[in-house]
């Protein structure tokens, strides 16, 4: 696997983790736990943003990644 493929896979995994935090926040009856899951969901949004920027940078800098 190339670095680009690994970064894209990490982005997809991170999005799945964010969705799971959201689901857990909605499902739990414990308000404190729900708040923690919600906070994690929000914090991971920064990671997703950074990974998206990295993917776009790699596409711009490396010709072989432009059509990915």
C-alpha cells in the first residue's frame, strides 16, 4: 500500500469512529457518558479536517494521486 492509500484509509476509519461516538452519545442513558462521547465526536472532527487537508495536499503535489 502507498502512503496515500494509507492516509485515505485512515480518513475513512476516523470518519467511522466519529460516527460510532455519535451513535454511542445518542444511545447511552448516562448523561455524563453521553457528554464524553459527544465531546470525543467533536474533537475527532479536527483530525478528520487535518486528514482531508493532507489528502488534498498529496493530490496536488503528486501526479500519481490526482485521479484518486
